[in-house]
């Protein structure tokens, strides 16, 4: 599968240029195979992109701006949805790709997969005598609570960094 990134190589907008550079640089950093398709110099690319962006994702004027991202023929999203996926460590699922083992996204998926409805881990619910060790479960519950607190703190830090990045970007665009 090849990710297709539709760009405008001769865009007059610095905001569009920065968004395109951000997408391409991030895909390169992840070593994701992708193809850059220029809509400024190639009418076929421009028409294909415009026809394949879903109606509900098009702006009010009906003309989607680059960058637009596809996985082969399947629409992934625009810069804003890419940015949101990047912030949520969900870029691989955004792109419709399997996250490589060891990536944050893969570890998060594995962790979520091992939790059953009652909040315990699947391995614990299948153990013999799992209900007999109330002290052990109390300790584990305390550890899980600490983990959740540290995750909340990390999310707050990431959100603050994202807001700072957006503010800096707005200031640069305004200049």
C-alpha cells in the first residue's frame, strides 16, 4: 500500500507550504512509503484529488486544499485530521496501516486489547483463584490508578505543547 499525499509545489500560501512540509517530514520520520502527487503542475492529479475527497470533507467553496492524504484509493484526511492523529499517536490507524511493533500506537492498542470490561486485565480474569488474593489486587489497583494519573499529566503536557505550537504557527502565518 502506498500513501498518496497531494501537494501544490508552487503554492503562494506559506501556511499550505508549512502544512505540506509537516506531513511529508513526519511520514519520512516514520519511514512510511508515500508518493507526492503535485496538483499545481498536473491537472490529472488535481482532478483525481477533487473527485475523491468526500463531499462532507470538502470546504464550503467545494475545493479541497492541499495537503490531502489517501491510502491508495481510500481517503484518509486533510492536514487537520492528520495533525489530530499525530497528537493522539494514531497516525498509522489514520493512514490505514498496521502500527509497527514497539511503536506507541501498537503498545497502546495491545494495552487496550488486554483490558476486559470490569477493568481488570484479561490475564488476571483467567487465573485460578484470581479472587482469593484481595491484597494483590488492591496493590494492582493502586498501581493502575497511579498509571492513569501519570497518563493524565502526560496528556495535559501534550495538549499544552500542541496549543503552543498552534499559537506559534498562527503568529508565523499572520506575519
